[in-house]
């Protein structure tokens, strides 16, 4: 069974940076579109960034220019480089992997990690 595993969360001051990492237990990321989602307290889950197995990327408008998603298939890792973090970025960040090559994460063939906490203080 495919299980994404995230790491790299932590606490930073506004303007700081963090890099999140995600790998898969049970498969290799090369077969999947990979994505980062987040859930802040009292809010619904929202998509942050995704990267297809062709390398194409998409970003939430509010993070574009600050966040960069990348993948290293040889190392079996996907990354989310987060720069100029703001308090509104505080959330639990989840790594997702989907077999849907359109990079839609709503289907049954989508797998989620346990999440990693990112806290940004002002």
C-alpha cells in the first residue's frame, strides 16, 4: 500500500524558510503526481502545490513566488521549499500522491501522509 511520509516541519518567524520533504513507503514517486496540501485550524484542506510526473507544477495563488515544489525521482523524494513564510501559512501540511495523471487528488487512488506541522510566528 502506498503511504506518503512527510518531514521537515517546524516553527519559524515570519519571513523565514522551511523545506518539507516527502517520500513514499510502498512505491516510488515516479509513478505519481505529487502534491502538498495544508489544513489550518478551523479551515478546510486546501491545495498548496503539485508536481506532475512530467515535472509540471501548479501553485495556490497566495504561495506562488514564495513556494517551490520539486521532485527527485532518483532519490524518491518530493520537496516543498517555502520562503518568506507568513503567519497565514501556519497549518498542518500533508503530502499526497495520486495515480490520477491529471493531478486531481479527490479520487480513491489518492494517498495521504500523516502531516507535518508548520508554525509561523509574527
